[in-house]
């Protein structure tokens, strides 16, 4: 009985891998989220990772908090009590 489950499990894993390899991502997303053109805005992936926007927000925050002094450059912030 254990041997049967082992053979069956291996066959099912091969089938799962084959299904994942042949999976059409756009069709799958359409099934989950409804039909849309995922090559155009607002559904299309953004052309950048968002790091430039993140740095822009950090710059605004730094200005709002008063910036850093020369003695702050190169120092790592201190973390206390997990905060």
C-alpha cells in the first residue's frame, strides 16, 4: 500500500510540474481577476521597481525632519528594544 502511494505521489508531482510549465500567466490572472488587457495601464507592470520614488519620499522626510548634520554621515542608526 505504501509503495502504491509513493508511485502515485511521484506521478502526481510530475503532472503538477508539467501543468506549471505550460501555465499561461495572463489567462490565469484573467480567471482570478476578470478579463482585462494586462499589457496596458492601469494593469500593466510598471517600467521601474519604485526605488526612485522611494528615494524621493526619503528625501522629503529628511527635509521635513531637518536633515542630517555632517557628524551624522556614515553612522548607522541605533536600534534599541526592537524599535
